[in-house]
C-alpha cells in the first residue's frame, strides 16, 4: 500500500535510498531538486509495480500526488523568476504547501473511502427514485364566456348613473303650532298625560317637535313637567294641578 | 359468558389513524418526505406525525416486513428490505450509483464536505482536472449547481438530497467529522513540519 511508495528504493545519479528519504532531503534543501531526474523515479516506480505483479491503486494514487508535487517544486526551482506568483513561494513555504495539499487530499480520499463503505452497505437496498408526483394545481373553472356578454356588461357600466337623491336628508319639520293645539286640547280633556304614550308611532322629527311644543307650553306656564328619574316617563299636567301638588309636597 | 373486562381494545387510537394517512403519503412519494411536509399534508401537528412515524417504524422494519421505513436525506421514505434484494436486483437497476469511480467518490467527498465549491477549487485539492468527473456527477444528479463565485464567477456545486439518499445519510452532518479523517495525515504533516524545522538556517 502506501508504505510501498515511501519505501520505494531508488538508485539515481544524484541520490540512492528510499523515496521517503529523498522527499525529506528535498524538503530540507539538502538535495537540489534540479539535479534529481524525476522521470527516473517514475520508471523505478513502474518497475516496482511490475515486479509486484499487481496494480495497487492506492499506491499509484499516492505516488502520483507525491511525484506531481515534486514536479511542481522542481519547476519552480528551475524557473525562479518566471512568474512573480511562482517566485513568491519559498522552498519552506512550498514544503508547507505540499504538506497541506497532501493532508487535504488524504482527507478527501478517506472521506471517499467512507462513501464507498456506505455504498457497499446499501448495495442490497432498493428504493423508488424519481421526481415527486406533486399534486396538480387546481384549475380555476370559468363558465363559457362570449364577447357579446362582455360588451353588454361594459355598456351598462358606460351609462352615467342617476345622481343620488338627497331628499331624505332635508328635514321637514311639522309646525310646532300643530302640537301646541294638540297638547292644549288634550289637557282640556285630561288633567295629565304621559308624553311617551302620546307620541308613540310618530317619527323622530315629529317627536322632537312635539317636545319643543311642550317646552313652549311650559314657558307660557300652561303646564308642569315632571320626571321621576332620568329616562323615566315624562309626566305632563295642567299648571294649576301641578301647583297644588307641589304645595302639598312642600307642606308635608 | 361475556367477560366484562376486555384486554384487547379494537378501538383505533388517533395515532393509529394518523399512521394510516402517513403511510399512504409515504407510499405515493418517490422522495423522502420531511416531517413538516407530512404534517402540512395531513393537517396535523408535527409532534403527532412523529408519534405516527414511530408506530410505522415498528411495523416496517427489516425483521417483520418487506417494506422498511428509513430516516434518510432529511425525511422519511420506504425502501425494500435487504431480504428482498436478490429479487429486486433481477428486476431493477441502480443506475445512479452504478460504476462510480474512485475519482467520482473523491470528488463527491470534497463537494460534500466543502461545498458549495467550484471546479477549480476541487481541482486544486485533487491535483487534477475534474471537469469530466463533475459533469458526470451532475448528470447522475448527485451534485447540482448552487450559485456562483462572486456574481459572475465559476459555478459552484453542492451535493443533492439524492446523494444523501443513495449513501443512506440522514443529512450531511451524518458524515464523519473532518478531524476523524486522515489519521496518517497528521503523521505526514508532522514529519514534513519536523523536516522543515530541522532545516539549517
């Protein structure tokens, strides 16, 4: 597996030993990468694979990442002023970058391994897939329509409506004299009466005028008005009858 | 003689009644239904749906049923039992996950953990061009476009609910923690850092 890559024995012009050590030396800058023939490392690895007689994909993957990182480092070392961006990276930074990328890639690989496991665990599980059969939106049903009907409706609307009647707003007061006469004649027949009883069935305006007539009569001292309590029936009596009553009340 | 005491009541409880509605919704659905959606469709409270689902989970489990209720991709769904897998395999294909390459799985893992992210970002991590792999995953419906870098930047990708369902994840949070991944990453990093520190000034 991965161990095979690190312990890959190399016999190059510039270096002899395990791949692992080469990596360390390069990162420590004890071995100039320019002098290392990377193609030879690739050949050595391929030969190593051939010797083992089986294709170890994990090892291949790690080898590819390592060798491409080395290639990048070497390219930067060989063309230091090629591009400012490339030159920015010091070998030390490059080493850190290499470590960071290896770490990141290794994580992705392990996450992929986890996903592979999930897939394996669910290999025997079948389920229905597909877009959800969502309920269709209810269509608004309209009765069959015709252009003539629309025209007719518009025609009705185009006629100017009659001016609203304000007749009901004008208050027509019956003359007060009408009620003055009525109350006087009533009191000629009876000594007292109940106001509410007498105006029953009259309109509000008529009731108001009838009450005004009462006040008028009171002013002329023809009647006396009494009410036991607010909203209690209003009692009307002849002025003379009231006077004797109040006198009795005072004498008591 | 009739016993006055009846131990088995045939009277349906409200939860059992609701369970009927819930299982009906689930059998029509072709995607996992979130509890909220079930509650809205059944016009009941979410907590009641939870009780009904508990009843259904007891009934639809591997031991007793050919249909199994599972909590997956943020919702509830029916699937075939493992015991019926052989029969299923004779009649049905699994095109979505069939022949997913190692490159595809690595790309999926990267998108699942770090998404939404763009193809160049994925390529930077994997160290190779990922255009083909990303297109393939999008075609399978395992990833989808989810916004852009800046306003007019590269398209970003994220995993889909289908991804969660295929891999049997309740949600993306069911993935192992990043810290738990790459046990020997720390070892590599430590070695490289140690090497960098030892470098003569």
